[in-house]
């Protein structure tokens, strides 16, 4: 049993509950601000993110600062025992700045300068904007750094987007000069310069990808995306200079995102790099609950995957910085959460490692685009509506969970996710343009373990592999020799590795490996992939595995065997009866290769065998049916078990050992019925060996 220690990510030893608060929208309505303080207590909330888009209220004219209103907000929240997460306002610039310093405005990839408006529309290279953000942040740190209500810093908001202005072109050229050690030949080699006569003879010829210029040089595209991540981080690092200097003990975060409609990790920035620069990972979760294209359980599985990715980035608890207590205003259909779903979805975040449940937003705006976005306080200002009451219920539940604040949980299984590989794969002009679906493929493998309540870390290629029994690497298209060697060492030392089709085809420059699959991969797996067959949507093949037949679609890899053992074969086409699934003993470990995209039931049956082999079992003693998820957080002396019904029917679960319900104090043993969307949080005291 691994140690169950605590890592407090803030100085709060309680669950944070609250959210984005925008008092700057209500400065002409002091009665509203007074009501907010009363309602915060009634909602059982304790922490508020303030100042996120408040630049025009803090500095309405250049050099003229108005902090008095923010002083009052700090003091009022402190008076009720609350905490403030103070945001820097760089996510939305005031109009006076765009007018006076037009170089802060972004230029799009077609080289068109943007007008003032929106948010995150700034050039992240512009010296004047970096100077202005530092000035503002220094004043905030000087004024509020020692305020007892300050809990942490929230730097900007949801970084994203890119700029192609002249300043960014200069910065990009300097970035590639540094990367390729000022050697133009190295750049041309990495980008395969002779293609279409694209060899550069001077650094000044390099431009960022553009629809009116170059967009087919994959090495350029990949390096541009890396640059955008690095330049965004550089902008962030510039922002925090005065904050680190004046408040070194106050933790810093910035809120990461996910693609809501398909619920996959945010694609524009490489969060594996960004996570190294924050003290706490936080993210904004807006799943489309009750949608009409998937089951509630399947959506919950995807939420779990992203939680486990963002938690694993730093191997410590994360924060849910934004969620909605009801609905959003930017889905194609903005459906309200059904009764029970708010508590259930909030507790799922906590179950996977969040030390908070925070909302966008505290109070609905009166005008503009977010006036109908969900909030704790609606336009009626009432405490009696369903949403407010359900928020209060979440707050009361969180008040019973202080013991798990700061706790992580161990895992024997890891799935490897890589932003760079996904960028390169999506750029590849091959395979099926609509069926690559790299993050979704990882989620398909993750689903098996989620259904079995087996903890999974979703890790990145730089992280340590050695502590895991099983490492799953689906569709890792881009694979450097360094990564290949680390995988080889993992298996040689006794690890079990699973890899799939479309893996290891290019190196870190997006150049293919000459001679076919890398020799080290051939050694690990005892085979060589020689051809990838891509299917039309209606095409199907089948794989026979252990006496059963499974449907295959999208991709099939034709394999040339060396020393691998055949576990499953294709049943049709010119490669009928050839290997589709293999295993291979390599030194102290074992490596499996899955050649095609197979149905969910194959994944279940395939991994069940590995689970038995590696003694991978549920971490709880709760039996249940399909659509119920059980997650465990380990406090130093007991386990907190979250039993969650992600179905629209009552479900019977069985507690095989006695536990105590954290909300009611009831002792539970044996069968218990869960209503639809119900969650039970129970505590099981850990016996010492």
C-alpha cells in the first residue's frame, strides 16, 4: 500500500466552494452588492474569484486607478469568513489601451489586424502589453498581497489563441534560431526543406503558417504550435514577476480548459508544458449533460478522463475553477441540469481529485452575452429557486469532506496522452480525416478501467513510467527516440505495455523513420507494422480473439511477425487470417500490440485478461451494475468512497464491508438502492496491518 499523505495546494484545509464574482458589473447597484454577501452565506459558499475582467473598473483611464471598490469586496468577503482568489485582468483589455497602443491588437493568420473587442484578443509578444500587465499586477500585489482574505492568484483567464503580427514573426524566428542552434541547415533538414522547393536561405524568410502562405510544411506547423505554447507561457511568466516577488507564499494558478462538445482536452496549448509553471492545476468543466448523442455514463467517463489527466499533470489535487450550477449559454442546445445532476457532477470532480467546486458565475449578468448563462443567483435574486437550493446542498456536502483536502490517490495503470502527437496526427494528410480521433481513442481504452473502478493516471511522455504495472499507449503517432527508449526500459524492467495502430510513425520533427518502424519498437513488440488500411465509414472487418469475433472499423494494420505471439487474427480482406493482436515477452516485461480499431467489448475482454495477470482490482468493496461509478480518495486514516449513479434508473449497489454515510451518519452494509443521478459518499476506516 502506498503512503496516503496530503499535499495542500492552498493554505485552505477545507473544500473551496463559490466561483467567479463580478462586482465590477454592479458598482452602480450597492444594494445588489450588499445582497451578495448575505446570499453567499446562505449558499454555503466560501471562496470567490474576483477581478477576472475588471481592468476598465480598476484603471478606467491610463494611470488613474480605482481600487476602493475592490477594497470593499475583499473586506466584505473576509467579514463572513470567506476567501478571495484574486485574478489578474489581462484576459480583456480596456478600450483606451487598444486605442492608444494598437500594437496590442492581434493579427490573424491571414495577416488581418483585429479590432478591439472580445477577450483574449491581445498580442502575447507586444512589449507594451507585457509592461502594462506587470504594472497592474504589481499594484494588485502591493495592495492585496497581505490581506487575510487572499487565498491564491488566478492569472488571466483561459489562455488561448495566437497572433501573427510582425512582432510575433520576429519572436518566432528567434525561437526557431534557438531551437536549431542558429543552424539554418538543421532547420531545413527538420522541416524537409527540399519539398516544394521550400529550402530557406535566410531566417527572415520564415513566416508562421497561413492560409495565404504556407500551411503544408508539417515541421513548420508543429514548431509554430510549440512556439504558441511557449510564447503564451512566456506572457504568463511575465505577468507573475511582481506577484512572485511580492507574494512568494501565495500559490498561483491559471484555468485550463477542455473542448466541451466532444469533451476532450483543450488542443491549442500543450498543458503538459504549462502545468510546470503553475502551483496548482485548475480547469473549467462544462459537460453537455443530458445531451442526445450519448449516455450519461459515457459522458461521465469522459469527464473522469480529463480529471485524471489534469490531476496527473502535477500528481496532486487540482481545482475545479469553473462549472455551471444549471446551464450554459453557448452550447447548440443549452439544457438545464436535471434535479440531482448538480450534486452528482460536482461530487464526481471531487472524487477524481478536485479540492473545490467553483462556478461561473456567482450572479447572472444583466446584459450582454452572458446574461442567460447559469449562475448561483438568478435575476430574481431568490434563494428559493431550485438552482440556489442545489448549490447550497453541494456546499453542505463539501463541509463534510475536509479530511480529503490535499489527498491524491495511487494508480497502477497509466494511459499516455500527448498534445504534440495529436497536433502532428491531425496535420497528417493521410488515414481518415474524420476518424483519427486520438483523444477519443484514449478514452475508449480508459473506459474499461473506469467501468471497473480501477484508478488510472493519464500521464504525459515526460513523466515517470516506472511506478506503473500497466502503461497503455494508443495511437502515439509522433514518438521521439527518447520516448521509445523510455518505453523500452519500462518493459525491460518488468512493465506491461499496450500499443495500437498508428503509433511510432514519425519522430519529434514529424519526419518518418527511415527503414520502417523503429528497430527498438520492433525489439519490444517482436513485429513490424508494414501497412495501415483505412476504411470508409461503412466498411467493416472482424477480429477473432480467444474464440470470440469482434467488429473492426476505421483502421487495420498489417503486421509482419518476428518473435511475437499471435493472440487474434483478422477474418476478412487480403490480410484474412493474419495477426491482428499480439503479445511479446521482452526481457522482464510484456508488450501487446492491437492492430485495429475494435469495439468496446473487445477492450473489455482484452484488458480483463491483463487485469487478472497483473492483479489489477477495484480499490473499493462496492459491487454495482453498468452506469455506476465508484471512485476513492484516501485520507490518512480512512477511505472516502464516492458511489455515483450516472443512469436514469434506480440502481442497487452492494457494500461488502461496513461504511458510514458522510451526510447522514448512517451505517451501510449490503444492498442499497440509488435513485437516478444519486451519489452516496461513505467513509471506510482503514485497518492497520
